[in-house]
C-alpha cells in the first residue's frame, strides 16, 4: 500500500494583500466568503486521501498556535494526524520541502509519496483535484518528479507557464521547459498553441526521489539542510511539532524549488488539470471571488458609489463613498487604508516594505490582535499610555508575566476575571478593577464558560509588546514575545 503524506506550505506573508494580511496574520488565515480560511481549505483537501498517514504543515514558529487552532475549527470530523515543522525564519520552498522530505523519509520510509500543497490556493471541484492527484501518485511511485499544470482559459500574465513535451504514463507529459510570467502577446500565443499550462506550484514525488534530485542539482543546499535536520528537535510545545534548528536553518540558501531542482531535472512530468484554480496572491485575484454590480463595482462592506465604475471596495467597519472614480481598489481597515489603481495591485508589497523600513506597526499587526487565549484591540495610545480592550476565551489564561517599564489598570466590563497579582489571588466581577504595578508577576484568567472582557490602561515609559517576561505559559511561549 502506498503511503501518502500531504505537505502544506504555509509560510507566505501575503504582503500584496495588505492591509488585511499582516506579518502576524498572513494570507493563509484570511477568511473567505464562506467563513473558512485558505489554510482550512487546504487542510480539507489534504484530508481526502485514504492512504494518508499524516499531514505535515511547514510554517513559521510564530504561526504554530494559530495554525493548530485553524485545523481544530475546520469542521472536519475525521482527519489524519497533523504535525508541524516550525521555521525560525523564511527560507523559500526548497528549504521547507527538504525538511519535510527528511522527516518523511525517517518516519515513513523512502518510498512514501509527498503531495506538496501551498496554503494560498483555491481549488474546485474537489473530485477533479483528487483525480489529478491519484494520477500523480502513480507517476511519482515510478520514481519521477511530478508537478501540476492548470489548463489555461485566458492569456494570464500573472502566472508562470509549463510547456508540455512528449506524452508519458497516466495522462502525464514530459516537461519541455518552464517559462516565466509572459507579456500579454506571448500569453495569447501560449493559449492558442494548446501546449502550455499554468505552473500551479503543487508537486508530488517520493521522499527518496526529491532527496536524490536535490543532492544532484543543489548539493551544497542539500548537505546544509541535512545537517539542519539532524540538529532539529521536538518542540517543547507539542510532541507533534519539530523546531527546526535556528542557527542552521538561517544559513540555508533562500531559493525556490523551481530554480533549485525543477528547471534542472530531466526526471520531471506534468499532470494537466482542468480545475477552477486560483492563486490568491493579490487584491485582483481576491476580488474575482465575488460578484460585481451592473457598473463593474465589487463591494464588500458598506459603500455608496456615484458615477464610479470597475472599482473594488473592501471596508471592514466604515462607510466608503465616492464620486467619479474608476478602476481603483480601496481597502479600508480600522488602522490602515490602501488606495491603488487596480493595475498596480501587484506593487502593494512595496508599501509594506516602506512600512517595515519606517518600523511602522501596521506592517506587522492589526489593531485587533489574535492570541491563543483570545484577542486584544488597541483603542487609543499616546505618550506614556495605551488603552486596550481584551477578550479572554472561556477557560483561557494569559501567561504569568511581568513588565519592566509599565504598570497596568484592569477594569472588568463583562464576565468574571481570576487574577494573580504578586502574592495575591482574587476574583473580579463586572464593574470591579485592580492595579498591577511594574515588575509584579501577574496573570489574567477566565474561569467561566462565557467570554471575559476587560479594559486595560497601560502607563509607563515604554509600552511595546516585547516588554514581557514570562514565567509560565499554557501555550509554551516562554521567551520574550507577544502576549
């Protein structure tokens, strides 16, 4: 019996979907019209195969708890074991796939088949996707690399292409060449020829096959990755997670598997797929998920548009109005707004880089920040003060922590709070408050089955989220980091 191990790549920051996507809440977690995230949909696709023993997710260590929560709330009644490889930093797809191949080779044997799935794709219908995968499994079982090509229905310039060569087994084709994103005229020629497919970025191969190909075509990267794998250890947070060795992983070359192996290998085939496939990589591709009105405007939220056409409006909690605008994308969130011509949405990543260069928090977090215990929302801040609205889920607790440069006032506005404040433990009800002095160990917990809401007023010389010293944490976060 063939062992199938889906490998979910969930490492992209999604900077072209800013300001909804932020570095601490990247695009795999963005909710779609049906309420599910891209990550949940990818996980559901990975659960379809009877011979699946395990589903491996490769993601940044900061996204582990959020990813685990996404799977637990995906609504899948029966799923294989979910395990995680936790990256200390981004190093592109070659490093991620190598780490997964080493793990699968050790745990399931060299002939186990890896199905590599990026977490930012939308694919329907599921039956057609499953059929393509079953063909790919048969080709991969014969020791070949397999990629999935999407039959184009338009001269798309936003995707790379694959030119098909001679026919192979199981409806596959040898690959003549990979082509970068073409100009509009060349894309029309590709569509008319019938020989070209969109490069989907999905792959299938045996663990031993991809390891041999990396050793042949990228030997230095292979050797460094093997050393990194040998130095990596089980995570203290979860026996099903592995923390990839930080020092060794940071030394790995950041290169895609396309450049490192796929474009060099002569042992590679493509499966043509007739699927409704979308790579949700920009606001234009996100817009295409929704219906537009008679004027070509796509509106998410509240908007009044007068003499305006072909616009995309995404507003989370404010009314957006316009007069006489055309072909714009307006993305409004509580703390940041993006306005761009629709033909420039691919350049939103440049805005994010500018925000990073200025160390502006809006590249990293939203005003409302999701934590494993609940959320906090920054209501107002100024010199030496910050006001937050904190929601704690039923039965959840923040870490036992202290701060060197700030004190905190807590007011319960809904629910019951269990407090540790220095050497005292007590309970607060609605309309009651407490003060936590600087350098005092403290913990906020919700002992009830209802949501706890408090208002927190911070005062001090420094109010950054990195002024946290954790002494105990239910979620395995013991280093200075976000609360």
